[in-house]
């Protein structure tokens, strides 16, 4: 009994019964859709028409089509710019700057700032996109009123820039929280040692703060990169348009699979996206490991 | 090289608590100076205020002929060694030592030379390429000292320099520290709660309590002539016996016994005055037969200190115990009647406020 690992003494049957509901849910909602996507990716399955009733096996055609499709490549390019600008630069830098500034202000100020930053994160995205609509609207928008820019159609003129700013605004709270706790772990005596020899803010950041929080920064970048890579919310603002100019990958897949009905093609691109996610995650984890050894 | 002068220095925290209360201290050029007191007495606050890490509420600080009260820490030409050493874990020992020079934008080559030079002086040769995490506590402390030395400051500030070392290493480090300070001749202020450390290291000691200065003096003065009962009981490895008594017929009546008036208080205590009679356990002795001017009592506890024995004696007709350090050969059974004897030139008298009577 002792070496079969059955510490609780439940016996195989009852142990399985305990696990079954969770396994069932995982199978239905995770494993099956994943396998189904894999299957769809090698068929010409469509939302309607004859290919919906009788999907045909098309091998790697979908993947080859995707990789040679200008729309896909355009979308991949937009996604890379979007992720880099709004997550790696926008959320990280802004989140760190706020966290750093907040270590030097009084507690009430800090509480108020953190409250508002967090608010952007926790309000449902349908609500925040509506607020941004109101801000960026062409005829009655707040931004136009503030900047006296007349009837500037921000979402049409600068669609990618708009969703980059929007996503930075939404996601900064996470980086801010993570960096706040990271900064709290920097030993005060080391900061003071640097101050004692006359180190300015930049030298303190370079010599004390950054080396201490590098691990946190990597984790943060990994998480927000993946989240931003997969986010669909900008669809609510620009729907990928105009003219595909904000057509990041998740939106591209959605429009391709559900608007155009090309489910097989969409599934293939989803898989490509998963592979990209895995590559990003692996690279970051490697970097993290290197740090530790 | 510089002296340090504080003038009515006050550090008040939000809520009105005074960490440092009206401090007037002058620390002489080249002096090894201790700030001693129990935790929460404000000694570390005073040190940090001198360093510039805390802003003073009022009063002023001068280092040498410079007014530094409102200067940034980095402009005061002061180096501080923190209790946890505060070495940068990601930098090599050489980089840690020469960090002040990096901030002063000294070239890499010169920094390296300086690190080797200063590291050599503090017996850190061969460790310069390592990281702080690979060093023992004693070595880490020497690195922290080396970093302080390499900035060529006017003043060193040490926050509890020995408290992170184990007991055996502490003695070694203490001797090392004293020699280093003597060699460098740099004015040094250190904070400690350990009276033995303060007595052993310092040229002069400031004893603090609740942000206020209690006594300022050489180790000898603080040990032999404590200004009040607080200093008397805080300084000394076994606290001074402080017995309540009354002056009667040129003697101090304590319980059923009477002891001679301390020499220093001769002629200064009025008849019938309530006083506290102070005597260090080391300066007392016991006799096994009655003697004039001794305190009668019986042994309740006997503690072996190695080369000596610490006896706790319950006095007849008095509710305070008295402690006596006797030679290692004398080990009376519990309950033995003893007579505690004292020398008038070794005892002290304090008034009802706790202040010492006489000089």
C-alpha cells in the first residue's frame, strides 16, 4: 500500500471518481477544442455551403496558403508592432514609471493613483471600449474638444496607434502592481548606500533597482506579451479596420473564420499563433533560467 | 578629517514622536565615537540624520567647517556602513569596493587599482572577483568597510557594525575595527546597543534614551561615574546594583543594614534623604561572618561565569536583591548567610530623581 502512492487510502476507483469531473471539464472545454482545431486546420471546412457538410482533407494547403497570404503577413506585422508598442514598451515602461513614482509620494496620493489605474484594468472591456469610443468620436469626441482638433476621426486616421494607446491604458495596471511589489523587495539599505556615495536617480536605477527586479521584469514581459498577442478587445474599437489597418491576428482569425466562414483556414492560423506563443514563452523562460544560474 | 557638531538637533516623526530630541554633541576630529542605548532610543535616527538619510526637523549639523544640515547624503563626504552591509549582490567584490569611484566617474583602470589597493589593506586579496554571496559574514563586512574607505570620506558612520557576526567572530572584528580606525584616523561614529562593544571600541560614548542624551564621556567615565541610574544600569555586563535607602548618621540605611556613605557623596547628602545606593557587582565582595558596614543577606542564586561566580543575595529586611561577583573558588550553598562588603570609593549615590550626587 505504502509505495503505490495512495496516501489518502481511497483506492483507485474512488480516487478516479474524485478526479473525473475535473478531467471531464478539461476534456470537453480544452482538449477536444484543441484537437478539433488541429483537425479543422487540415480540412477545407467552412461555416456554410457544401464544404460545411462534406469537409475534405486538404493536407497542409491551409498552412501554405496562410504563409503566402498578404493579409496574414500584414496581420502578423501589425501584431508584432502592436505587441511591442503597447505591451513591451507601453505597459512595462508606463507601469514601472508609475510604480517608481509612487514609492516617493504620500500614501493617500498613492492609493488614489493606484485606484484609477486599477479601474482601467478591472472595468469590463465592453464598457472601457465604449468610453474610448466617446473619447475618440469624430463629431462629439472628448479628445477633439480637448485638443480643438475639429472633426478628427482618430479611429479612422490612426487605427493602429489608437488601439496601441488603448491597450497600454487598459493593461498598465498589471505591470504597475507587479513592479510595485518588485520595488518593495529592493533592500532599502542598498538604495541608501548608493545615495550615500552620491548616486543620482539614474545611477540608483541602473546599479540597484534594475539588477534586483530583472526577474520580475522578465516575468512581466512574458505575461503581457502573451496576453497582448492574444487580445481580441481592440475589435470592439476598430473591428480590424479600416482597410485591415488594425487587423491584428486574433481579429484576423475571427473575421476569416466567422465572417468569411473559412473555418479550416482560421484553424490553421490559430495553430500558427499557438506556435508563436510557445516560442515567445520558451525564449523568456530560457532567459529567466539563465538569470538564476 | 573633520569634527561633527550638532546644534539643538531635533528629528520629529509625523505624529510628534521625537527620535532625536535637542541634541548638542561635538565629536572631535579623528575620534572613535559610540552612540549607545537600548533599541528605540534614537541612536540610529541620529546617525541617519548625520548621514542625511533623514531630514532633521530643526537644529543644525556641521561637519568640519561645512554646514551640512540641508545637503544631500552624497554631498556630505560621509561614508556609511550598514548593519546588513548593503553590498550589491550582482557586482564583483572589486566593483563593490570601487562603487563610490564609479559614481565619481573615475576611469575603469583607476577603479581597479583602487579596489586592489583598498582591498589589500582590508585583507581581501584573492576575493576581488567573487560575488558578495560567496563570502563569509566577516569578509562581507570588510568589503563594506573597504567600500566606505574607498570613497575617502571625512567621516565614517557605522550602524551596528558587529551585530550580524557570530559571537566569536565579533571579538575578532572588534579588534580589527579598532585598529583600522586608529590607522585611518578618520572621525568615526558608530551605533550600538551593546555596552561592551561601546566600552571596548569608543574613545567617547554618548548614552541615549528616548532621543535624549543621558551622558557623554569616555568609557571609563561612563562606567565608573554614570550620570544617572539609567546609565548605571545600562552600562556594565552585569547591571549595577541600585538599592533604595535613606541617609542616616553618615551612613546609608538599606533594610536592616547600613553601609558607609560613598566617598564621592561625602558631605553632600542630607540626613533622612531618600537615596539610591549604587554598587557594581564586580566591586562588591562577600564575607561569611558579620562585618561592620556590610549588607546582611542569604544566597538565593549562584551563577558560574567561568573565571568568576555571580551570586544573587537576598537582603535581610529589604525587598531588593543584590548581585555580587566573587572569585571562582567561592561557591556557597543556596541559603548560606553572607555579608556583602563594599568600598566607599567604589560606590555611588543617586538622589530620588536618579541623578548622581557628587562628582
